[in-house]
């Protein structure tokens, strides 16, 4: 029996100061954190760039009224779920097996008086991970997949995966305290990695529960992928996005590492699912990036056209057989 929830979507609660006018290879070199805010510095082609992230204003009793999802994700993933589902890679068998093993090992071992779900998948998107993970879990498992984009959730629900679903962001979750054993975030935690969201997630987890994050991450320093990465940062700046929400910067890790509510169990970098095919396939993958989806259509086509020319003319590239190298980043934290 599949239940579908339609929770209220809450307003955006991001007030970042966005990066301006810089692109290129980056290197995280430090931070200064305080209750008043967070200062993040990067080295861009020899220049120091600093971003002041706005202070966390909302207290615990008002957290449920906020979406906690970055504006770029909310707008960039509002549509084209079918295209995302078709052109984003799935996860390696190794990664899925590791996640399934962690979930199964935790089932029924916690103080389960309040537990309603063995698994809560946040930002489940079109179900790229859900469709691989759910069949590997016990049939008795209670699995809830949530997603703030109605369009993406429609794609997930159409797959008939036998899991409960809810239209919800982190900030609009209405689950009771301590009601979830394991939280899984596939390709999404970087969109709500702030301290406020971390504490919301902890509130709904049973003590000792696992928070598992997994990403397919491309290497933006390899060959033609370097100019691809430079263009991506340019597009993010163009649409008013923040580099904080790029997985490769490592910003996703700062708030949770600083939180007393979680301890880090492991962070693994393992082989990923490379995207392999002709140049059209590679560009179709890049076109699913949220920032590109926020561009006017003509501008979007122009950026992709420039990238097509760059890759096609890159030494040694066969436009009929291009490989985009991917790694899998798998992080596990334990709720204290």
C-alpha cells in the first residue's frame, strides 16, 4: 500500500551573499565561524574571494515554517524531472550495497518507542537512488521518500516503488521527534547543509540513528572537465546562486561537523558511475544542472553551444565516445 502525502511547501529561507565575478579552479583555504555568521574564503586563480553567509536567524520553534532549500535548487529543479531522470547517472552497486547494509544493521536496534520509519529519504528527486535501494531492503521496511519539487516527485511516484512519499522539504517535515532510524540524502544534502537544517534532521532521528549522504561527483580538474567546471561556476554566478551549494567546495560538511548533535562515522571516496557516450549525451547531463535550468532558453543554449565547441576541439576527444569521470562520495554520521 503506497501513501502519498502533500505537505505544505514553505517559503525560502536563504539570505546568502553571493559570489561575484570570479570563476576558475578553487581551493578552500579556511573559515571563521560564529553565531553571527560564517565567513568562507577561496583562492581563485591567485585571488582571495570571501563570502559572508547570513546568520542563522530562526529558532527551533519556527524551523518547521521554512523550506531550508536553496533558492537555486527550488527554481532549478521545479520542472524537467523526466530529463533529469533520463540523463543523471545512477549509483554504483557498491555504494547501494553499503547504504543498504547500514540501514538493515540499524533496523530495530534503536530505542524504537517513537520510531515510525526505518528510512527517511530526503530530497529523493526522481527516485534515482530509491529505485536501486528499495529492492535491496527487507519487504517489511517502513520507507518514506520526500521531495520538495512536485514535478520530480511525480516522476518518482510513477515508478511504483512501493514506498511512502511526501511533497516536503526539510523545513516542512512534520514527523515527530525521534521517529526515524536512518536518514538518506542522495545528491541533495548540499542544498540544505546549514546548521538549522542539521538540527531539524537530528530532531526527527532516534539517538544512534544514521545520517547517510551520497553523491555522484565529477572531477572538474581533469582535461576538458576543467573548462566545464569554470563555465558551471560562471552560470551559477549568472543566476545569483551560491558556490556554498556546490558539492566540490566541501561546504556541505562544515555545519554538520560543527554540530554536537552528530558524530562522523566515515567518509568514503569510491569509484563512481562514469557518464560515457557521444557528446550529445554528455551535454544532456550537464544541462540537468539546476543553474543551467534557471537561464533563459537562448542563453542556456549559448552556454551549452560554447561547451560543445570546447569539448569537440579538445585534444584526443572522440565526440562519439566521451567519458565524464565520476567518483562516489559516501558520508555517514551518527545521531548523538
